[in-house]
C-alpha cells in the first residue's frame, strides 16, 4: 500500500514538473510587449503577469495590412518555425503567401530617467520565423501580418497559424473579415510621411564602400520598405554634419563645394544626383528635403583649390560672409535642379532653429530663386507658418497651432505635419513605448486635420541595433524604426496608423453627414494634447477602428 501511494505521488510530481516545462503557443495582444519571462511590460510601471487574450478579431479593407501577435513559451530550448495556411472563405482564398509570420527578438533598452542603465530587454525586432532559437523557459512573441489582396472578395476568411518546436506542433485559428472597400496603393496615399534616411549608416553596418553598387543594393530593401509605408520625402544633406554629430554615423556633404584660384565657385553634384535618382527608383518621389542652411553649428566646409585644402567658414544668417557663401551656391543649385527636373519637388529644409535665423536664411533663398520652397520642423509662430511650404509642429506644441491656420495651409496645398523625437514621453515610438501609441499618432493627425508625420530618424542605427537600442543621451530606440534587415513592431504599428488616416480621409471625402459625424465623434479622444502615461492609446485606437470599419 505504501509503495503504491509513493508511486502515485512520484507520478504526480513528474506530471507537475513536465507541465511546468511544457511549451505553449497562444494568441496575445498586438498592444502588449511580452517580456522574455512571460510577463508584459508597461512603460514606467514595470512588468505584470500576462492576461488571457482571446483570438484576435481582424477586420480590414482590401489592400490593407493587419497585425496580430501570438506568444510562444519554450519548455526546453527550441528551434521554432512558424507558417500560415491559406485563409479560406467558401471558394475564395487569401493565399498563405499573404500572411507573414515573424519572431520578435529582444534588444537592450533603458527608460527616460535612467539613460545609460540596462533595465530591460524589450521585444522589438522582427526576424525570419523559420529556425529561430528560443532558450529554455523563455518567451518569444510571434508577429503576424496579413496583407489582404486587392482582389479579395468581401467575407470572413479562416485559417491556421502553425508553430513547430522540435517534435511538437501547435496550431492557432486565425480569422480575417474583409470589408468591401479598397485602400489605395501606398504611393497613392495622401499621408505625408517624412522619416529621415541615413545612407551612411547602411554603408558602415554592411561594411561596403560608400556609394558603391553594393551600397545601393543593401539600401534598396530598407528604403523600399519606407516607400511601401507611404514614405514621401527624400533626406539629402547639402553640408557636412547638418546636425553636428548627433548620430553614430554622421551625415556628410552630398555636394562638393570648390572655390577656385580666381575666387569663383564650382559645385560637384555627383553624389547628390546618385542618391536622389536611387531614392526615386525606390518609390520615394514626392519631395526632396535639403539640409541645411541653418545647422546647429554655423560652420561650412569647402575645398580651396588655391591651397588644395579643406577650409571652413563660420558665419550666421545676416552676416555678409553668409550670403557670400550661400547665394552663389543656391543660384547654381536652382539651375541644376531645373536641369534634372527636380526643382518643383525640392525644399531647402531647416530643423528646430530660431525664427530670426530662418527668416534671414529665407531672404537669401528667395533672392537666389523666388521659386524655392522651404520646409521646417519648428514650434508654432505666425512668421514661420507663412514662409514654409512644409511645416512640422512638435506634438506637444500642436495645441498652440490654430485649426484655421491648418485648414488655410491645406487649401494652399501646403503641408502641416506633426513630429515626435526624444519627446514627448507619450505618445511615441521608443523601444519601450506602449505599442498602440505608434498607431495612435496616425489617428491624432487625422483628428487635427494635419497632413502627416515627421520623425528625425528612420535608420540612424547605434553601433549594433540588433542587440542594443540605446545610444548616447537619446531615449532607447529614438534613432531608428527600421533594422538593417527587417522591420520593427513599432514601425508596423506606425504604418497601421497611416492606414487608419487614409481610411478616414476616404470616408470623409464621400461627404456623408452621418458618417462624418460618427468619425468626428470617434476621433475626439485624439484631439487633446496629452503627453504623459494617462493616454490610453490602446482603447482609443481600438474604439476608433471599430467605428471606421463599420462604413
């Protein structure tokens, strides 16, 4: 009897241990950051036990990309692979190739008041979910992107996400409802997306010669991904270090300026032309922003042919030396741009500089050619608003921008956008930000009748972005949204917010009073300028999308 009881107890203990070491695969929420220990992370408030989440209810238009997140918990160390079946609705299908599955990898991150300290490993990088290693007892989120084909017939499609881990196989049901509406192609989106590109970071990371064929080959998939999210603006540096050296890979001068023995200026546009032609071929075709005549440090380098050396001048707008340097260049630059057919899409760009300096620079720009357009990320002031073709207002300062000024600029075919950078704390797109905040931005822009979004860094990577999202005094993840060989969950949620904007724009344009009233009501939570954790971005986004998808 005692031996039998002991056997039962031993068997129960073995079963309990096996249960604790068993692997699992469940649906999670696209709004939650799942930590490696299986808890969830809330910025500023630490980690909490992950709640039970039902299978996602995915609903979208033809041509839309939808997101979902599942969570794998490894018992023993596992090599996982994840794939989707075709999604079926009667005789119709969304092919398996339209459903992309990614493992979510972790990077080091710190928090606002703890810059320079390791406080967590944050899930962020999307990597190929085929043969991805998960350590014993660790969690691996799985990101699922469903690209609804434009030919899809309206209806509800069902299929299965399958994860294999060694000899184990797990299946999750997935359901997608396709609405009988179509989202335009990204190149047709009205959303004015301006994420600054850094070609120098790409050359360094992949160890290829700058501006070589291999460099362009490495850049193409990165900047095509930007174009496929609706990217509209090309970032070009027309001086050396326009923002000093605030990035790991500084921006260099794309236009060589040479002063001859006779004192006359000559300019070599070879690199500038190669870069612009390449970005146009990637599908970024609406605007070229040239940085900058008003840098953070007023030092301008050139080649002095008389001494065969590099020299520089230091001068600010308003000084005679400043005009003597810039006026001949701008006149020559205008001619070159017109010869290339790019003048009408080019802006001389300025970034967070004092109003008087921008106005003084504007005077020289217009003296060189009245047709030049200006772009700038600035705080609101009437003087600046009146001179900018494309103006971007910091999210926290947008409450000071009158709505009638926004609408007037729109009528004049000028752009007004929002930007975030190392601030505000919320909403933002850091590696620890609540994920819904990235999508929240698109709806906030729609609610304010703005035209788009600017962020200062699409791919200004730190030393190794695949391992560590910290860089200097910047907030973790502030310097990039795309990885060298893939996307991030932050970027995918930002793209979703752009899709939300486009859907609202299309519905508003149809002019149905009842629909527009419902949209205005749904967007009310996005109008107050809140810059702290009191933003409930996940709820606001969920509620707004439910209304948008009704029509």
